[in-house]
């Protein structure tokens, strides 16, 4: 979910579509408060079958990130687009 959400703030702030990986890299730079969560999601994505990773433990933080992205989109959507 974390990686899936990253292209959304990129699209609304940069007005360009980006791949999930590119948008995640961008988000780690411009959203430093979420950079660790995004980095961990990228690592977890590569280690999908690793039973040692407790992905459920990050559910509260993941939900906060999802709500942050939704709020960001709502704010960006309410702002006029400048060329």
C-alpha cells in the first residue's frame, strides 16, 4: 500500500505520472517524515516471502501515511494549478 500510494502526491505536486519506484524515491526526498517507512516498504517489497518481516506491525503507520496522502491530494486538488 505504501509504494502504491507514492505516485499520488507526486502527480498532484509535479503534475507528471511516475512509476511506483521513481515516485517512492521522490517521496523519500520531499517527505522526509515518511522516508523511513517508504524505504522499509521498498525493502519489504523485495523480500516478499521473508517470514521474519512482521508487516502487520506497521499497519498503524501505513494507515497514517495513506491518510496523509489523501489529505495532500485534497489540498492540492483545492489549489489552482499554475503553469
